[in-house]
């Protein structure tokens, strides 16, 4: 039996970005609170903006902030 290989010409996706972005802000908010994770805001709208990629989010540092919070919350024991 031969083993199929990926075609190196095909574009690949970054799996963590895809999965991290698949969780809604409301679920992330609930997980964070259930786990006692101290968020930088108590306002849901501000939290949603913090973990959502939007037009105004530009640059590497902005993405690092976004991934810091999404990974922290999604890596909690409850998540």
C-alpha cells in the first residue's frame, strides 16, 4: 500500500488560528469567568473587541495580545 503525500504546492492553514477563532466571544467570556481568569476589562463589548480580529487590529503586537487571551482562556482546565 502506498502512502499519499501532501502536494507541496497546496497552501497550508495554521490550525491554531482556525480553532481559536472558532469559539464565540460569549463562550470565551463564560469560560474565563468560570475559571476565575482575571480579564483586562469587565465589559463584554470591550472583551469581544479584545479577542476579535477586526479592521482596526493591525500589526504583530496586536495579534500577540489577541492570542495571549484566547490561548489563556482556551487552555484552562474547564475549556
